C-alpha cells in the first residue's frame, strides 16, 4: 500500500481500484518486470479509473509476439550485434540479416514525440521490426523500459545516431537497393507527397534491414490505405478509436523520478476531491492573443457546459459546511495568469451550486523549451495528471492534450484556437474520439490520383473537430 494513500484518497475511488487489482491492464502488460525499477507500472492502477475498454486477444498475442522478437533481437544480444554489424558494413548495398530494425528519431515537443512513437510502434508490430528510440538527455529519464528483459534505447555507440550519408525514402528505388533507409514523415508544407504506407512502397522497403523514421505525427490513419495493414489493425483493434489508448498505456510508464512527482502532487492536491477537472490552456500566438480573450473563452466554455459552477456573489465561504463537495481544477499552461485568475475567481466565495472549487497549477514555464530535461519532466507530469481527470478541457491542435485524453479514456472539450483579440461561438466542442488527430493525411491515392476527401474514401475516419484538414479514427463510420 502507498504511504498515506488511505488517508489522502477518497474511499470510493480507492475501493474501486483495489477491488479490481487490474495491474496488467486487461492483459496489455506482462509479468516478470523488476517492480522496484518501475514503480508506476504496479501502482498506476491505484490512481486511474479502470478502463472499460479491454484489449482484444489478437492485440495481446501480437504484443507477446513482438516482445519475443525484441528480447531475441534487441540491444546487447548476439543477434543484434551480428545484424547491426552487417548493416554497418553494407549500408550502401543490400544485405540480409536475422533481425530487422526501426529507429525512431525525435522532433518537436514531447506531445508530438509520444503520439509519433505510438504510431511508429504499431508500424514495427505490423512489419516485425524491433523498435529502437533515440532518446536524448531531455527524454531518457522520463519513461520506464516497456519491454521485458531488454531496452528500447538505441545504444550510445551506434553509428545510426546520425542520419548522414543514408539513403532517403524520397530518392529510393529498387535498382539502388540499400541496407539502411531514412524516412521523413514530419508535418511540413514543403515535404513531398508521403507514400510510404502504399503497397508498392512497402514492397520496396520490406526487406531493408534498417529503417530510420522521423515523425512528429500520429500517422496511424494513413496505414489504413494499405490493405494488409488495415486488416491487421482491424483485428488488433475492433474498436479503432482505441489504438492510442491501448498502445499508449502499454508503452508509456513514468520513470521512478517522474512517478514520485506525479504521485506526490496527486496525493497532496487532487486525491481528496470529489471530482477532478483537467484544464489545458495552450496559447499558440501569445504576442497577438490577449490573456483576457483566452480567459473569456475558457470561462465561456466551462460555465456554459457546467464544467465549472457560477460564483454565488450573495454568499461568503463562512456559510460553507464541512461536507462540501470539492472540485479540484488542475490547470496546465505555460502562463501562471490563468491559474491565478481562476483561483481568485473562486477564492473565499461560494458557488451557485454549493461546491468548493480548488485550483492548482503545477508549473508555468512561460515558453516551451525544446531539449530541456526539467521542462520535459514537468510536461510529462502534467500530461499524466491531466489524464487522471474526470472531465478534461484541452486546446485545439495541442498534442499535449491528445496524450492526456488517450491515456485517460477521455473525450475532451476542445477550446477554440485563438490567434488574436477575438471571440468564438461556440467556445468549445466535445470531441468524439479518444484518438489523436492526424494533421497531415495523404493528399493522393497510392495510384497517384488526387485524394480530395480522405474521410469519405476510407471507413472509420472522420474529420477532426479541431483541424479541418486532419482526420482521426472513430469506432465505426456512423460514430458521431
């Protein structure tokens, strides 16, 4: 039992989780890990509501199969040394190896990285490749190892920490066969058409032993353009809007350092509340967007949908009883003003509904810091805490919010993205899927014909609510 948990957690929340004891997340996780090396793996079920979504037997079998491949071919094995040795010696020529690899390369912020890792891991499962990640010093200490008796970190002595002099997918053809190939799936207006998911592309690269993939996107929807991938994903995820929910909970376990911050903050500020509200406020253009406009948008959304209650200006806190219902609001924002404004709004005031509102904001960094270990640790802490909410409000287009909603089984209220001194009606809409939005879907079919409407061409996809050019997975074609 966690120290102090009985006294700091409301009884109903604790009872539900202890009675379930679903430490293995319905079979997603496997036994055998050293519990002391990753405390969150065995304690997270004490904090998170049990997911009603059980992984399919086929997904579980594919994960167990992948784990066997990773143990056999991962770093510090004879198969790894032999395969990588052959690849290094013949990277400019085709070669056959016992094991095949997929190296994920980071780009942009932590939210982008996490959703792209999940997509890359799915591709690794589909193609029987070993996933290795290039975690720098800013990310290395955030997560536990997800695979038993192995590591997913690309060894420091690997020559593939740099992509120099490696053939790119854009210029690759069958007559110029290589043993290593670099694939760039970043979102950018200037990137040439991406066709890596197409049958003809997969035929070209299937036997290349090493792929290096760079992405900031959740490119899972594009895999549905490949017939084999579509069949396999459908078998693994009968409810297709649960891909990130399952793979994210499988992969991303807070390290002991991160878990200490998360669990301590939760117990100190959030555990006693009757309801936890997550509020993630991202300001994309702080120089042109007044704080008042953002605050007005937040209040318009949360008050209209009764996420937060109105203040009762006629009563003081002296009339509040001991059995008052408490709502804890966790504000995640780079700017402390938003947490301060909410706190002042409810401080020493009774609400019209008779609830007590407590506002907490763990950090306020002022700006996003790339390649900063302390910044990433705070970001991971806040994403995880947001995922423990009962109700979630996030900002449109924010991958930070995508991670929280997927891990927490939450369909958030999406705040409209402001870029100037403006207002918007409605201020927010509730999302229809747990899945991240894929911001950069293909614009052509695999035969080269223009793809005018991705959604109508492929079932189980809908246009994202927060980005009209993006698509996301839904349970079925009729989901609303």
